[in-house]
């Protein structure tokens, strides 16, 4: 199966899941999680959701790149490219998510709770109208995909972490399921594209030199 067909199938699948969730699951699941109240699980997921904050990864990636760039050691070269990869993929997924958010103008769950507003009203800049896609989910899956590329032996752990962070947005009633599906897909796509077209060769070469 060629790559274009794979991307096509993945995109159609993601879009179908978002549409199905929008019509049959988003409101019901959000109301259910909202009804649980602020239990110990709520407080736990409030902490977990911070792992989807892009600022930490942007600063960390930039720090690695600046500190280890132009160092002669092969290990330093690998760390520098890894840092640049981290910064680039989180920035790419985050900026793309923000652009789509402002164009789509989807009401966040809190507007449904307060005024029963649900759906899209294009070109909104207000926070309450920037639900689609989930930026935290995009960041979580960008990082999870990146770590899976660099350390494939621990792939299950990285993706499990990404899933938990993305799920926290649903549990906390900050996003609908369809927002999280779209954000997660965006994070995966941004990392795969950057890895295959910009970073794969550089990281492979620096890894071989390190050995």
C-alpha cells in the first residue's frame, strides 16, 4: 500500500470518527463526565493535563538545541537535533491547531453547560469558541510520536502517556471527544511529516556516529 493511500485512509477514518462523535457521542459523554463532579480523579487529571502544555516542550526542545548545537561530541549532535525536532513538531502542531481553532470557532463544553450552545460558528477568537481541535491532545501525541521515533522500544509507554493526557481533556470537560480525536491525529501527522522529510536522516546519521 503506497503512502498516499495510507494517508487517505487515515484521514477519512479520522474525519468519520469526528463526525460520528459529533452527532452521537460528544454531548452525552461530556454531560456524563461533567456530572461526576470534582472528585479525586478530577484533581488527578487536572495535574495530568499539564503534560499537554506545549510551552514546556518548546522551551525544553529549544534549550537542548541551543546548548548542544555546534558541540563536537556525536552524542551532543544527536541531542541537538532531537531538541530541534521536539521544538519543531510541537510548534507545528500547536500553530496548526490554533489556526483551525480560530477558523472553526467551535463552542467549548462550558458554553453548552451555561447556554446550551453547541457546534461551530466560524472565525471566533474568544477562548470559549476554540474547542476544535484539542491543542493539548495535539501536543501530547506530537511528543508521544516523537519519543516513539527516537526510542521505539518504549513505544507503548509513550503512546499510553499521550492517550492519558488526551483523555484528561474529556474527563475535565474541556473538550469533546471529536476535538480530542482531531487534535491527536494532528499531533501524529505533524511529527510523521517532520520526521520523514526533515529529521530522519539527520537523527540516523547522528545516532550512527554516536555508536
